[in-house]
């Protein structure tokens, strides 16, 4: 449902076929094969879509919520960074095709997408880098 809203699908048939296509996709079948982590994979996919939704919604600082969604999505399953990036590229292409003369609005949307993705990845990596630095400090033997 979020994807049909994100792409502004108007056709009633397409609104039913798109979710069915997503459910029957090989990606989803592979995720469901791993029952012990399928819930976190699905939540990661949802958070990646919500991150993109917040980047394109048009509110001034909504991309910050997308940053948090992207960081948690990456924390659960890093492969959904590609999902978010793919959605961003498709939405930017649609924006260029639907509104060819509105380069400023498309540029601002692209900027919000890059800010959301970059800061989400940085927020995801921050605890990893801090933990690695602390572990390296523990290994250092200081002379007495």
C-alpha cells in the first residue's frame, strides 16, 4: 500500500496487482525461507520504504525521520539500502518525466534523499566505529 501511494498509482487494478507482485517476488520468497530472521528482514524492508516516503513527502525536516528509519533498516538487514536507493532513483525518474520543467523541486527532493541515505548510513555506522575504537584502545599495552 505504501508503494502504491509513493508512486501515486491511480488504477484500481494496479493497486491490487502491485502488492501481489511484491509478495510473489523471488526476493520475498528468499526472505521467507529463513524463518528465524524473516520478521526482521520484513521490518527492514518496511523501514527502508518509510525512509524514502519521508524523504519525498515534502515536509521540511521529515528526512530526519527517514534518517532514523534508514539507520534501523540497515541495522536489521543491510541489503535494503539497495531497496531504498532503487526507490529513490525510480521516484526521481518519475519526477523528471512527470514534471520536466520543475528542476528545482526535483533537485530539492534529490537532496533530501541523499541527506536521508547518507545520514542514515552514518548513524548506522557510528556505534560500529565507536565500538571498534574502544576495542582497539583496550588492546593497546601502555608501558609502565
